[in-house]
C-alpha cells in the first residue's frame, strides 16, 4: 500500500510541475458541459465533517493540494485573501489536502501569512482525488449554486487576481 501511495505522490509531483509550467494564466477555464459535482464527505483538521451536497445554493471553490507541491504552497495565501473578500456571501472555499496528516498540514499552514481560515479537508486515502478529474496538483474546480462544475484550473493561481474575482463575482450574481 505504501509503495502505491509513493508512486501516486511521485506521479502527482511530475504532473504538478508540468501543469504549473504549462498553464500560468490567471483565469478559470470554463467547462463546455456543466456536470453535477461528485458528492463527498470529508473531515477537516478539527474532525468536523463537510458534505459537498450540504453546500448547494453556494458557489464553491474546491482546491486539491499538498504541502510538498510548490505551486500549492504559493497559492494558499491568495486563496485566503479571496475567502476573506467573499466570506460574507454565498461562497465557500474547500481546500482538500491529498494524503497528508493533520500534523503535517498544521505545521505548514502555521507558516503562511495570512494563515488559512477556510476549511482544510483531509483526503487521507486519496479517494476523493481519484473520484474527481484531477490532472495534477494543484487542481481547482468551481461549482455553481446548483452544484455543477463550471470552471477548472490546473496549476497555481493568484486567487485574488481581478480576472478570477470577476469570474466568481459573475457566478455569485447569478441567482437563478
């Protein structure tokens, strides 16, 4: 089992580095087909459970990441700034850490400025990662209020970039 986990981690490192180099634009890519997001239930570092289905009616940003991933490490502070900008709206950020324990994540996030205040969920066995179309780390998905995946970004982003903020604001203003 450990050999498989190490192999998956190695493959994801390669994908994360190539994805970061290949895609550096500061926008989300719209998806041609808006499919319902696969539901999941994960615990955060305080053992609180988050079920994706419970967030229907909100715009949700889901980011798959790991502490060993350089672009992931770089983008988390901007994700926090985005979260602070939209925290009073129908918006949620879920950062899904892939395969690491709470102590490792806690030690890392304690070094960030600003430190994340959005939920960091633990996908210890990578089951959610495998169920979603993740193409490397970091990969981010944005869900509309109906729980459909409408945007994806592979590679690091500055989440408080005006172009990204405008894309999210457009979704938040659409109340259908």
